[in-house]
C-alpha cells in the first residue's frame, strides 16, 4: 500500500506545529493519500532525515 500511495505533504520542514508553536518540524510531514489510520485521517508519514543529537 505505501509503495503505491501518493504522499501529501501538509507541513513543511521548518514550520511551526499549529498547536505547539515552539515545536518546529525537523522533516516534511504529511500522510498517504487514500488511506485511513486509527484516528480517521490518512496514515502519517515523515519525509527526509531528521538531524541527530549527540548524547
């Protein structure tokens, strides 16, 4: 399913979360079109590579 679904990016890397303004998306975030997850929305996807932190 994931290989044949279109990805819809609705939150771009670097923009603030709509309900948590101090959280910036480290990667592009969206969902798989024509899918439904447990919350009734499309299945969530992250596109890209988030930076790593040294511990």
